[in-house]
C-alpha cells in the first residue's frame, strides 16, 4: 500500500464554499460544502496522478481561517 501523504490547504471562499490547494503540487479544487470538497479532492488526485503507484495513500487537510481584529478599541 502506498503511504505517501499529500497536504491540502483549505480556506473558506469569500463568495461561499471552500478552496483547496495542494502543497508541492499544482492541484486546486473547490466545492460548496466540506463533504463535497473531500470528493473533489479525491477526484483531483485521480486526475493528477494517473499512475496508481504515484498516488498518495493519505490526504491531510489543513484548514486556514483568516481573522482580522483591531489592536486598539476605537474611541
């Protein structure tokens, strides 16, 4: 069994849904829900790694959420 791992950075899209980018590979996908995103990631990997022996055995998702807040309270 192939135990190579691939990591996707997942971010919420400002227009709704989620975007996923693979680290170290030119793979991008998006979906409206997290469940759909997992399926889209699997599909993208099947397209990117045509040879089954090259496909990673583990998919890791790293969720990034940007939060903006002021340092000082406005007076």
